[in-house]
């Protein structure tokens, strides 16, 4: 029941001839496999400035509907059992990592931080715990060398914190499993540290920085990191297919969106370099992406495919 929500957002450089063909086979495939993907999904394909395909399926069984109701009850909200649309807003889990890495790179572009800056320069508590030598680049590529707790315990700790400083103090107490840059462990830790660095150098909250530098310039009106005590850069965003496609358009166009530069082409290129080199030990990676490379905030899947899938089923 892990994938109760399956929101699939794809940006593909289809050839013109293929794009003009009907998507009937795709319709049939989605209809046939909906039950395997939580019973409810939407696939959106965008090309040359417009959506060329959108298809939603809603065949949730009784158990899936009951779980949606339970989740809504826990949040004190009315359950939404309707079809997904291009404007349906949902938590996007690890799709957030791509957004957060892009935000960090805006500061790199401006020279306010460097990828080889060590985090102890900004967060002394990490230096006191022997973690000050981790670089910003290590944080974006899950190579901090920190042995993070499992996801459930990790989120519980962060949600109990009153501010970002408390979270960084928690991280400072985690054990290590190797030198920074030598061990890959997919987790929330690195991007949380990077987010804390941004808050320190700007005296602004992470969600405010995201709104100012990514969401507003791209017109992502329904994308945010919430407004809780502590922002979660690695998994706390909510978005819509319509919004996330705007971000993907910027990535595809090497940092330019509607004629305005959001990120430098150099930063886009750096984000898409596989950092899992042969000399890096892979301590943990999700089973679905075993053997896949990782850049800054996104998986490098080969053949020009880059993505940052989320636990709840979102797949950009």
C-alpha cells in the first residue's frame, strides 16, 4: 500500500512524428496497470511549450479508498476520492530534492556559497561533532558520510523540532560511516544541512527562499514547502503536475524559462553529473534505482533521462 498516490509527470523530447500519433496504446497500458500504481494516477506529457497528452485513471478498490479516508482523517481534512487532474496538489516526497538542489545552485551561481565550501563554516555545531568538513556538494549528492536513521525515525525527530537549529543539532549527533565524499547513502540529511546553510547566510526561512528564487520566477503558484516549524528540503514539498512541468521545462532548457535565466547552464550541467563514481561505496539506495547514478538532487538514469521520483508515486 506504499504507493497510494501515483502522480506521473513526464517531460520527453518526442520526435514530431511520434507526438502526432494517438496515444491509444499508452491509454490501454495505464488502464491495465492502474491497480498496481495505487488505483489512481495521471500521466502528463509536455512538449514544445504545451501539454500534448494527459490521461487520468481512477479505479481505486475499497481498501485503497479506505486508506485515503484514513489519511485525510489524520490531517483533519475531507477525503478526496476524485480523479487526478493537472492541477491536483499532492505531497511529492523526494521530488522535493530536485527543487531544493536547484535552489541551492542559485546561491552558487551568485557566488554566495561554493560547492566546495565546508558546512562547518556556517554551522559550528557540526564542526563540534566532527562533521564540519562535509561540503555543500556532498550534501547535494548524499555523500555526507553520516549514518542517518531510517525514514520513519528521521521524520519523527525533525517534526518534533522547534526550529532548524534543533534539527542540525540532531544531525550533529548522528554517527558517521565514512569520510565525506566516499559513501553514498540516499537520505534526507544532506539536503537538510544545505537548507540550514541557506537559512544561516540569508536569515530567511527555507520556504521563503524557495518561493522567491524558484516558485515565483517559474510561475509555480501551487508549489511550496509548507509553513511548519521546520522546512524539510528533501521531502516536504507539495506540487501539481502543471507546476512541476514548469520546473522541468527550465531544467530541459539549460536554466532558462520564458527567456529569463533561473540557473546558469554550468549549474544545470553540474546537477546532472553522476557523482557515484567507482571509488564511492554505496551504503544505501532504493531498490527501484539500484545501479543508477546520482547528481545533485536527481538520479542520472542514462540515455539523457534525469529524474527525482517520490515515495508516494510522483515521477518527474
